[in-house]
C-alpha cells in the first residue's frame, strides 16, 4: 500500500496595506517621510507590520501607495543591499553580488500607486487589480499600527462566519471608529466618536472579494470607514474578531516615542511570533 502524503497547508491570502496617507499628527516627521516609513528601531513601522503577517505565512503584500510613495519604492528596490553585505563592480559590464540572504527573500511586494490624495476606499479598489483569481479574500490593514493579533484565528473566524468583511476590534482609548457588537455581528459603526468607550476598529481586517465588488469604487473620494463599512453593517455583512492583546497605532509623537521605547527595551509585544 502506497502511503498517502500529507496535504500541504493552504497558502495564506495576501495582505493589502494602506500606505498613502499624510500622517498630519506626525507632521515633524512625515514632512520628510510617508507615515509607514517612520522608523521604530532600525526599520520603518511598515516592516514591523509586514513581519507580523509573515510570521503567519503571508508572503504576498500589496502596498497602496500615495503621499511620498517614492520613499517606499526606494526602500524596497534597495532592500537586499541594505539587508546583506554587497560587492559592486563598477563600470561597463559591472554587476552586484549579494553576500548571503535576508529573512524576507521570499516576500513578493507589489507597489501600487493609488493616487496622492485618494481616500482609503478608493485605494483598496484601485489596488484590488493585483489580487489573483484564486484569492477569495485578502487581509487589509493600515500602515501605522502594530499588534500581536492571532491572524490565523482572525482568518478562520472570517471564513467560518462567511461575512464580506471582518474587522479586529480592540480596546484602547477612543478617537477612532467605534464598533457596537451584537454577538459576533457588527451592529453599528461610528467613525471617530467624541467619547472614549467600547471597542474600536484596530485594522487587521479581512475582506472578501464580494466586499470589494459590492461596496467599493475607484473614486478618489471614497472613504472605506464611511459608506462602504456602514453599508456592510446595514446588510449584516460586517463581523468582528475581538482582540484582547496588544495593539497600538502610531498617530502622535508620543505614541511614536512609546513604540521605540518598547523596541529599544526588548519588550515589543508585536514581535512575539516572529
């Protein structure tokens, strides 16, 4: 009897990351760099986010670029030379030899120009052309927040509930999109409430193709967190995965300093699965 080979695990869906905003609350830094390129330790916060996804097996990334996109493009074009020793032969017929490999050599990164001033919904719709036919869903998050979310559990819940979109709900101070839950279903979504209460949308979302097709357009004025998500709530198509662990955005200079202190002190919770 010929032994049966174990079925290899299904590949993880790609992660789409919104990297096009201006980051006005970090103006002293973001006048030079796009917000996802602001460093936490020796690497930009974008790298930390991607490393978290990679720890769960994600290897394909679609970056929705906009404001100062050339900084992100240059970073990835020169990634290998920054990560390893390099020998460069100058002159005609010269070349580059990379000595060794980096841990990220199996990443595939698509740099999608989604427009300088396009809003989040329009960015996602414009970058969706880089999804493959077999991608029935993709991860989606913002380029300015780190967390120790169990992304495998998030994806499993999304698939089990069969909704068009699943958001990760977290418990920090207000100022973001407040979520009202009814069991596992989102019963209400309010952008940036004035009070500090309840759960908020911490990013780290999963969206099905049906969400893109049904609720999004490539309009530059379309804000993901307004009509599209509210439409999904009204249709009963928005679910929430509640995360009780670490989550922190980098929206202010104080938060930037805090994340760097955690990294420098060897106490960065978002790295626990790397």
